[in-house]
C-alpha cells in the first residue's frame, strides 16, 4: 500500500497511528521513499508530539534535515497545500541512497 501512495497523512489517533507515522518518517529518513508526510494537527492534537520531536532534535537525537521530512497544519486544506509543495529537505541527500 505504501508503494501505491502519493503521500502519507496522520490523522489524530492512538498507538497504531504513532507507530505507522514514525515508521513512514523513518523510511523517508533512510531513503526508502521521498513522498510527503503530513500530520493533521486538529485542535492541537499533535502539539505534544511536535514538542517531543523538537526536544529530541535539541538533544541531538534527530538531525534538522530529518525533522523537515514531515509537515503539519491545523486544517486539511493547509496541510494538503504544504504537501503539494513538498521537496527533499536541503542537506538530506547525504543520508539517502540517490539511486532510489
């Protein structure tokens, strides 16, 4: 199913959603895909998740290039607009296999 997708959107959800979200981000991190990834942050649902990712970046566990692998917005229209303008973050090419 991931191969057929044009991108990935995480709606508010539970542990399975978190697992799938971070899996698809990890796949992008290691170069398995270059598709847009978005979090629909309805009513601030993902605010704490975004804070956790920012904290991990500040502590040196996530590179800034990897943090830029996903976008987020409060409304579907804004999120789709960001995802339609998706491009590989600057500096990420050093992390991914260029032949994919």
